[in-house]
C-alpha cells in the first residue's frame, strides 16, 4: 500500500463518488509506483459497496481513459485475476478537488470569515443576529430559592423566612438543632 498514491487519488477529480471510491481502493492495493494491483472484481465491489457490474464499467472506463493500465490479463481460471497499474502521471494531470485561487490568496477559508482574531469564536449567535451574547459577563439574577422555602422545618416549628433556607440550615447544624429530613 502506498499512501502517496492514495493521497493523489483523493486530490483528483474523478467525476463521481463511486469512481473515486474504486480508484481509492485500487490505490490502496498499489505499491509506490502504482503497480501490483490484482484484486478480483468481486472483492472491489464488496469493499466499495457497489455492484460487480458497476466495478466492471468503472474499470473499463479507467482503462479507456488511460488512468489504469492492464499489465497482465486474467480470467484464465479461478484465482487468476487481471493485474493493473495506475498511471501516476495521468493521475497527477487530472484536475484537483481544491485549487488555490490567486485572487483569494489562500485555498483555505473565506477572506471575510466572521471570526474574531483574538477570540477565535464566531461573533454572530445565529443567522441574522447582530452579535452573540457576551460570555465574559457574570450572571447576576438571584437564584430561585422557593424550593428550599417549602421544605419541612427541622424542629417542626415555623421559622423566620427573612433568612434564606441554606443559611438557616447551616446555622441550625452549627447549633446542633438540625434534626434532618424525617421522610
């Protein structure tokens, strides 16, 4: 297996996902010079999740386009498969999936991407929103403690509700008067 051949296949525009999958599988079996490819059509079909007939059509098209060269014709019996070689010069001559545009400067990203350079976050919360909420601000709304107010009192006697329950409970525990929840 040769990673640079597989990489060249993924960079090339081959016309369809099926053609790219089959070419990538062939490149996966290829050695560094693109040769020694001899899988069966059935195995290619199984590993690329396509039909045998589709593999036959694509292999025939690759040979006609000169992308794939037949080294030794198989079919002389069981286990005798055709040996192929990928033409690496022809493969590198194909149009690329990502080509840098000199007008844009770089092949990656957009020139006016809405990212703050320092924060590396998107400034808009959702499409059409002016700005995202400022996450550096602290949340100042007082917490709802009504849940604590409804709990049963430690001694069963009503308590002064001016003191928040968590502080009241802490004070009662310190004083040794807390009896716990007797549910």
